[in-house]
């Protein structure tokens, strides 16, 4: 009888292990799963990168139907993620009109910051919007005229050398007044307290090299000279606002 009980418990554990393994395999960006999870809608998907798949001509593959494949500049370290260390290390997206986003917008990414206390750009589409980390380790999502949202907390949500999911969500449109309900930043699925300016006021998409991962190639030279130091994975851009539930799903599969 004891042997039967032990065998039964072992069988349950084995089945649970298989189930967990299958569940793990159902996460992450793939050709069949454009947004990394079947529980997240692909509506409004503008770009989706797993940072380990490249086109035949060496471009960072975009899994969205819009094919915003990115060109690697400099020498970011290539593996299952991209690791950036110098200002020359960026990925430049094509000059496509489908990136002309003025709101609503979602930018979601997995980030590992290796050098905090730096002003560094995660993703920028000049002169429309940008997600970056300030030199006081606060995340900021704003239009490029300085209207947006900055997290209140700093270093405790950056954690040097550790992976975190960061999701910036804008449900406002161009010209709308900003408030805590229509512009948000989530770290590991938790909405951050912070401060926002008055109005969302993007201008126009730059004619060339407008959208860049890991830096910027437009605007003041001082900003172009700022490197992103760390790794990026599972970056997704949408022309809609994530729901709070989608943010949590992304955070859970992204870590």
C-alpha cells in the first residue's frame, strides 16, 4: 500500500513537472506567438522583437505583420538578448509611417541595467515619444517636448544587474491633458507612483532614423551621445494601451 502511495505521489509530481514545462514553453515571442503570450491581444501590434532572431540579411527580426526589422549599429553583444555598452550600440528601425504613433501607445520590455545612475534611452521615436532611465534611476515616459510621466521611486526598482519588466502605457491622445489614469509605468507588473506634466504634445516623426532601440539618433547631440548600458529583451510596441491585466501577464511571462 505504501509503495502504491509513493508511486501515486511520484506520478502526480511528474505530471505537474510536465505541465509546468509545457506552460514555460508557451511563453515568449515566436512566429506562432507574436506577442509572447496567447493571453495578450495582438491588436495594434507595431513591433515585436525577441532579440535572438534575425532576417537573412542580418536585421533584427520584427515578428509583427508590419516587418519593422531593425538594423544593428555598432557592436552590441548578440545572444538570446542584446547587450549594449557604448553610444554607438543601437538598433535603428526603418523609416516607416506605421511608427508615427501619437497615442495611445504601449512600450513593453525586459531590461537588465548594468550601469545605473545614467541618463539612458531604452526606446525613442523622435519627435514623438521616448522611454528612458534618468540619472537618478527613475523611469520616464514622455513626448519629446518634455511632457510625460516620471516614476517617484528610483534605485530600488532598477536593481543593477537584475532583470525587470518595464511597461509604459499611454491611453491619451495628442492634445489630451495627462493624469494618473491615462499615463502609467509598471515595473514587474506593479504600477508606479510618480509625477506627470500637463499635456501630451508629440510633434512629428523625424524623416530619418526616428525610432531607435538603446539610444537616439535625433535631437540634441548631448542626448545622442548617451549610451544605454545593459540588456534588452522581448521589446514590444503597440498603437493601443495595454489593460492592467495584460501588463500583469507580460510581467509574469517576461521574468
